[in-house]
């Protein structure tokens, strides 16, 4: 468990939410894709500046609208450290893998996996920079969040390497070579996660998309056979050290939420549309803290009033005064600015957000 001592009031409130310790307000946050900044530029900044309770750290001129730091958000092709070839056709959004280095199992004979303490997704790891960032976060009273692995760190990485159809056949046929590949990924991932904790990460963030729109891509028993043991090996050390894990997954995952809790997920970031409010109430509410992803598929097409109604329904359905709820909205470039403004208005009203000036000072322990 992360100690409250030395944390600023916003962080303490967040920790109280994830630990079901009666937070003063419901935490919320908004993720803005680079492509969204590229499209709207100053007009988007005006929306952000109009809602300081939602964006307490933003200052005018603080964003390079064309910044695109993720190499997989750049146009063209990029090869990652595993040999996967990515292609992107729209700057500021993620591309997809079009070249699978292990599409033929015979390639295993010459394929060389990356070294976990040396190779980052692209280029070399800078552990000194990671250590400084973790130390700076603690100095400012924030949670020292370690996110040492990219989105798609295991299950998705398997189908990046093999190709989706090939991997589904591997699962179904129980190909023994898949066990060898899984062992390689496990070694890489466990080594990197342990290193991040050794450097001072108080919390670990992991993410990959386990579900489809209405179901898992494989049956729950097959998921427990092929995927869950690796999650246990990766997340188990965090649980054993008392380091909470925030886990993001897109897609339908209702049938395995209990398994994710069992292996040690502390904060789950699922999609509302793919899982449904009632499903999440039944499988997750009160059992795991929800960093609840609001309906990005609704945002482009709804009216502002429908946006506010949607967020209100999610809040009412998942809120508990003891905690366990965080609201998250992501803005893609297809969201109208009026709807972006409506998202903020709803979050301010429902979450009872404080003025930024009232929450920046360090809080006392407890």
C-alpha cells in the first residue's frame, strides 16, 4: 500500500479512491490524443483552459500542438525491438503491426529477442531517466508511477509476433512452441517490472487490449490456460511488494475480471461500451477500483446533453462513497469541441472537483 505521508492532497484523494478509503471527491482525468491536438490546436486549448478543475496543471501555451513523441504515432513504418513492423496512416494515432517476424515458426531458429535491461521498445533503455522521474514524482507529492512496458506487452505481443490467426490456431492446437515463446516474453516482462520497482516505482501501470467488442477472442478457460499464468508471474511480484497495479484493457472482459483481481490488479480501466454498466456493476463494483473509461464511441455522435446524461448514468451506477471509482474520458480527433466541453462540465458537476489552489499543498498522513 502506498503511504499517504508526503503526498499532495490530490494524490491522497486518488489513493483513498483506489483503496476504498472515502475520498473527498471522485478523481477524474481526460486523455487527449496527439491527433486531437493536431486537429483543433488553439480551439482545443480554450476548452482545456475553461476547465481548470479538470486540467489543474495546464497553462496557456503549454502544449506543442504538433508534438508526437510516440514513434508508433508517426506516419510510415517503424520496427520495434521484437522485430514487429508497424505501419501508420494517420499521425497522432497508433498504427498497427503489418509484419510478423514469427509468422512462420521456423524463424525462431534465427530470431533474437531483445534484452530486457538494455532494449526498450525502440532504442536503448534509459534507466537513469526513469529513476529521476520516479524521484521527482515523489518530491512533488505525486504517485511514482512506473510504466515500463508498452501497451500490448504480452497477449497482444504474441499476436504481433505470430499474426492473429496463427496465434488463435496455436491456442486451439496447443502448439508446444508457444510455451517457449511465452517463456521469452515472461522473462523480459518480469525483469523490466522488477527493475522499475527496484528504482522506486510506487505503482505499476500496464495495458493491453484483451477483449473484442462483445466477447473475449478466446474462451475464458483457454484464457486461464494460456494468458493468466503469465499475468500471475508479472503482476504477482507487485502484489507481493504491496505495489498497486493499474491495468488498462479495451474490449469485453467481464468473464475474467475476477481473474485479473486474483492475480493482483488494483485499479482496472475497462471500457463501458464493451462491458456494459450492469455487467461492471455485477463483476467489478466494490471488488476492484475502477478507472472507468467513458464511451469514446458515443462522444463523436451524441449531443452535449446526451454526453452529460451518459456520464451521469455511469457515475450513479458505479459510485460508492467509500471509493473505488475514477472517471476517465479520452478525446479522439472525431470528438466535437462542444462535446469535449460537455464532458468537462459533467465531470466538474458529478465529481465535486475542488479548486486547484485548494489541493496543491502537501497533506498530513492519514
